[in-house]
């Protein structure tokens, strides 16, 4: 979902935008740009939308897609372990 779609559906969302261009996961691969925006329904603590820009961010999109399909909360996602260093290991910090 986009922010406007979430609001139009009456959801009370928390928008978590992060510029990751200077994060180590980008730096180690020579990338100079990256960003993430994750929309979280405040009442359920579930992700309702996510937008990513950067090399390797498909890994995050896949994880978030599974989380959305299975109604996982951000708390549950933060409790998982990802391979480090990887973009996937950044998910806990983005949430």
C-alpha cells in the first residue's frame, strides 16, 4: 500500500522512512544510494506497505512479503536472525 491508500482505508499508520545511503550494507558493496519506507498499522503492529530503493533490497521485499502474507508483527520480525552483513540484516533497524 501507499500512504494515501492506507489513510483512505482508515488505517492509522506509522511511516518509517530511512535513508540508508551511508549504511555499511551499502558502503561495503560500493553503493552510494539506498532508502526504505515501511508503513505499519499502529493497531496491529503489522506491515501494510513497503517501498525500497537500492541494490539488494529485493531481499527485504521478499521478507516483508512473507511477513505480510502470514500477518507477522514487526516485533516478531525483529526477533529473527539474518545473515550479516546483508541488507536483510538491516530489517530490524528499519522497523
